[in-house]
């Protein structure tokens, strides 16, 4: 069995993948600040023979995790951002500094689409672009929904993330503090993604497919009017392309690959952008 780990700043996600059939056997998550050994929601390591890791949390979290797992598991592959991989050139001045979750999203997104814009809605919301030539352009980082709310320090930090069914109404003016904050933050995130994406497509003179992932992706997806595809396993898929282990992975079949959608029309996007820029 393969254990894949995606250690984000908020949550450490794990999944168990069958090495022969490529089926996902189990999934879970725990708070990144918690110790790996505590709590009930950890995978059964007895059945794990290889581990692949994406980590953007503190280095000591990774070291602790690897030390603990090494005693039990033979092979551990830790992903790193590099200047080049699989025909993609990292656009960062110092490529190693690009968050590895972003790099993995770019690798899997490119494999799926041959050039795209990737958005990861987690603790931070990140956007990256990779062109059909394989050139990664770099991207943008803004605070995620939860961080934006917490930064207001209005005693709203206990407010739960909007339940999904409310997302469609989440752009109306709030008539109480909770709604004003939730709707404002939601609007800020959606507007930023819209604008950055359209600016990117405009400047590159091409409509890139838009892929989104991360804990808040289902919510953001409901507010985004642009054609896009959600890919919950996009970071895991980056681990699959970087360290292919199963027969399917070796053939380029990645877990949970969405259908590639047709991006918005570039002319229409330019009209929308011109309107935004006038204001
Ligand atoms: N049940 C949940 N528990 C924690 N965070 C959640 C939950 N549902 C949605 N979220 C949102 O998802 C974010 C974490 O998403 P994730 O992509 O795992 O982040 P990261 O990779 O930064 O740890 C939180 O900041 C929060 O806004
Ligand atoms: C931007 C991030 C904090 C996002 O992390 P996440 O929200 O997924 O926990 C992470 O990708 C990171 O630490 N990046 C390093 C800095 C950079 O990418 O420029
Ligand atoms: K993120």
C-alpha cells in the first residue's frame, strides 16, 4: 500500500492507495500542529510499504514525521520544487522557494491540460500559470478565507466556514457581522481569482484551462462564474507524476482526474476585464 501525505499549513491530509489497482482505500486528515502519533485518525502503517510526501509546513514537522515513519516503512519519497521537471520550467527566481504544493499542482495540471492556471484554496489561496511550452510563469499568493476572517480580529475566529449551500447567497450585503465578514471575504477571494486569471490570460494572449483544489475549493467553485474544473487530488496527483508507482500512474492515469473543460472565450474575458479596469 502507498501512503500519500499532503502536509499543509492547516491540515495534514493522507490517503492510502493500492499499489496494484490504484484504488484509494482510505483517507483522513489531522491538524498540522498536532503530533502525528496522537489522535485516532491516522493510517495503519503496518500495511504501508512506500510513502510520498508534499510538505509546506514547518521543516521540523516533516523531520518528525519522516523519523517516525522510517522505522516502519522502507521507501520515503519527499517532493521538492526544482528548476525543471517533466518538461516544465519553474518560473521562480529561486525555484526551490516555490511552495512544493504549488509545484505539484503545476506538474499534475500540465499533465492533464498541457498548459493551465492552477488555484489552491487552502490556508493561503495561490494561483500559478504554466504555458503550453512548459514555462511556469510564477503566480500569486493571497490569504485564504479563514486567514482573512481571522485577520479582522473581530472575535469572529470561531465562525465556521460558510456551509456550502449558503455559498450562492454569499455575495449579498451582510446585515449582521458574521454575514458581513463571510460575504466580504468570499467576495474578495472570488474577485481576486477572477481578475488575476483574466489578467493572466490577457497578457499571455490565450485562454488557459482553470483548475482548482484545496479545502475551500468546493465553496469557491460555487461563486466562480468562470468555467473551471475542481480536482481535490491535484497535489496528490503531482506526487503521482513525480514518483509514479502503480501501473496506472506509469501510464499517466492520475487519481480523480477531472474532465478538461473548455476555458472562457478570450474576447469575452477581455471585454469583462476592460470593464473592470475602467472602474
Ligand atoms: N472541515 C474543515 N476543517 C478545516 N478546514 C476546513 C474545513 N472545511 C473547509 N476548510 C477550509 O480549508 C482550509 C484548509 O484547506 P487545506 O487545503 O487543507 O489547507 P492547507 O493545505 O493550507 O492545510 C481551512 O483554512 C479552511 O478555510
Ligand atoms: C503559499 C503557501 C503558504 C500555501 O500553503 P497552503 O495554503 O497550501 O498551506 C505554500 O505554498 C508555501 O509555503 N510556499 C512557499 C512560498 C512561495 O510559494 O513563494
Ligand atoms: K494553498
